[in-house]
């Protein structure tokens, strides 16, 4: 049946081709034939490429199939190895658990015998530590009290000796002040006085005052020394020399002083500036400054 159909189709195609051939010229038929051959050759070329690609794909599939088979074999080996390792680990874990239980039981028995003794030793150690700490603490307080007392005694002794020395110095300054008065009396009226001795005595008086400010107010002889210094300043004033009080005063820009240093003041308000040390005093003669003060200022931070 199929052969008959193919034959009929071939006859019809031949008949159609004959009719078509009669309707076109030989030249047109040649062109059509050439195009048909070209198309057939192109189809053959493409068919060859497809066959080559199909062959390559078959080769690739074969290789992949081999790799899959190899992976399956390796997977089976790995699975077997894992199973074997799991069995060995199970045996080891069981053995370890048995040994651990035995050791725990042994330790428990040992602890039950030694626990009471250990607790007693621990409590004794704590009691001894507390007792030792208390003894050391008491000894430390005693030593500290003795050291502080010795330091205070030494400080008091030094300050008392300083007071005595400054007392002798005030006597010497008093005699030198008398020389100033004698010179003033002997100088001509219009002659310029020599201020060198007065300035020197003013610096010595300032040094004594600075040391007095650092001493304990209860130091023996300190009040008498303060009165002697006051008399010296009065004698200077009687000869025309004045020492303005600058210590503890508020410092401000524009003061006719020399600031040698500025230090932070812990107990001062922020921005506040206080004169906390007079290194060289200001001296005025007949209300005219003849010596500029050099001071130290503390600044509130």
C-alpha cells in the first residue's frame, strides 16, 4: 500500500515537473536546477555537521556515563568505610564509657573518705589567713602612726629652728634699718637717696613672710616672729618705703607686675587667677614704685 502511494506521488511529481518544464524555458530550468543542487549541497553539509555533533554528543554521554559509574563505585566504597568507622567508634565509645564510669566510681569512693579532711584543712587555712591579715593590718597601722608622729616631730623641730633663725635675722634687719634712717638724715635735701639697702632688706622681709605662710600656726615662737616682721615693715614705711600686700590678691591684666609662672589651681573657680607666691616684692618710695614685683599666679581650670 505504501509503495503504491509513493509511486502515485512520484508519477504526479513527474507529471507536474513535465508540465512545469514545458511552461518554462531551458535557461530558467537550468537556473532552477542549479539552485536546487546548491540547496541540496547545503543540506548535505548541514547534515554532515549534525552527524558530527551527534557523534560528539554520543562520545560525551559515554564519558559521562563512565564517570557516573565511577562515582557510584566510590560512593559505595565510602559508604562501606563510614559504616565500618561508625562501628569502630561505637565500640570505642562503649569502652570509654565503661572506663569513665569505673574511674568516677573510684573517685567518688576516694572523695567520700577525703572530703571531711579537706573541708577541715580549708577552714583552718581560712582562719589562719584572717588572723595573719589582722595581725599585719594592726602592725601596719602601728608603724604608720609611728612614722607620721616622727615626721610631725621632725617638721615641728625644723620649723622651730627656722623661727629662731628668722628671729635673729629680723634683729639684723632692724639694725640695718637704723642705718637707712641715719643716711636719710645725713643726705642733702635735693640728693637722690640710695635705695639698694632698702630693696635688699625688703627682699629679706618678703622671704621671711613667704616661709611663715608655709609653717604650722601653732609653731612655737611664730606669733612673736610675725610681730617682729610687722615692726620691720613699719620701720621701712617710716623711712618712705612701702611693700604693698600682693599675696592672695586677685590678679588681673594691667597690673604692674612680672608673672614668672602660672600653675593650675585645684581649688579655684574656672578662670580665676590668684597671686599665690611673691618671689620679689613690689617696693614704693614716697608712693612711686622703685621695684617691680615678680609673682607666681595660680589659675582655676
